[in-house]
């Protein structure tokens, strides 16, 4: 198995495990509430009818379901892309439970293969997802597609891990990070500022995080810079 296939298989197994054991919006995991940066955007779109949203690497609906609930009376549509069929199945179950299944369009696809239609979306979000695109070139191409896919006044909301380091917790032995694209933070910021150069920046933060994460039968001590970038297409 090559390095990409190994990362993908490990990613798939760990998400299946999390999505099988943790319930959406229940205490006890990172799925217990939507990301605040995303919910903070909702009031900025309150004048929209027929809101079109794209959620790349949507998982089981942590962010898109609250958006659908906020805009269902205005006939919104949210295209939700995830590589995992199991995630999309759970997404529909959760959307049904929250009575928003008619506004959700689940798409099983790697983000790199999903072609974003031009001038289509009012909001494009990708939370902890674009770093799993298969290469740096596809990552940069996808950011350009996101720019082209947004309508005037559309908003892009990206949360991306950068500068990720992993080591075995017990021994300190370095482990290859389980992220397909792992840019140095400054490089990531330069790319974002360049591609979205004409945008009005709403939020740009870099927060250092450290946590332990299971990797097969070992525990990895992971450190990352979490880059949050929210901007409005204003020209
Ligand atoms: C850390 S989870 C985040 C899920 C969701 N964005 C959230 O905030 O709850 C990453 C998600 O991206 C999906 N994913 C990973 N690589 C992907 C790829 N290349 N294309 C599409 N989805 C991918 C995983 O299956 C997983 O559901």
C-alpha cells in the first residue's frame, strides 16, 4: 500500500469508529456542537433566499444541519461532500431526525474529484477537510475552484490544520502525520491570502493545539496550527 492509500485507510477506519460510537450533538466528543466560526456566519446571510451552500468533507452533519435549520424556510440547498459513504448515510439519518433532509444533498466523493460549479454558492465551508485532499497541487486547484464557485458577496469558511507533527506518546518517536497535505503554516497563509486576495477578510486566526489521538495500536501526541480563514467575495 502506498503512503496515500495507507493514510486514507487509517482515516476511514478512525472516522467509521467515531461516527459509529458518538452521537451528533450529544456531549462527549467533538461532534457535540457545530463549529462556532460556522454558526457565527449564519447572521451574515440572513437576507438570503434560496441559499446555496457547499460543505466539503461534511462528515455526519455537524455544521450543515444547523445551517439547514436556520434557512429551511427560505428554501435553501446544501451540497454535502464526503469520501465516506458511511458518513453520508449517517448525515441523512441525522438530517431526517432534525427535519431538514429535503435541504441536504449528500454526495459521496473525494473532494479532489468533486467539480465545484462556477458562481453557484453563497457559502462554501470546509472544516478539517481540505488537508485530506490527495496532493498539494489538487489542494491549490480546489481553493481556486472555491473562489470561482462563490457568487458575489459569497463567503468562504475554511478551517485547516497545518504544520502538523506527530510522535509516539510513550517513546517520542516521530510518526508520519496522517494528513495528505501538511503545509508549513506561513505557506498556507500565503496561499490563502493570494487566492482570496480581493476578498474582505472576516476572520483569520492561527491557534496552536496539542492532543493525543489513537493511531492503530499506539497513541500519537499530535501538535498542529489550526488556521481559520473566513472571507467575503466583495468585488
Ligand atoms: C475531521 S472530519 C470533519 C467533518 C466535518 N467537517 C465536521 O466538522 O464535523 C473530516 C471528514 O472529511 C472526510 N474526508 C477525508 N478525506 C476526504 C476527501 N479526500 N474527500 C472528501 N471527504 C474527505 C472524512 O470522511 C470526514 O468525514
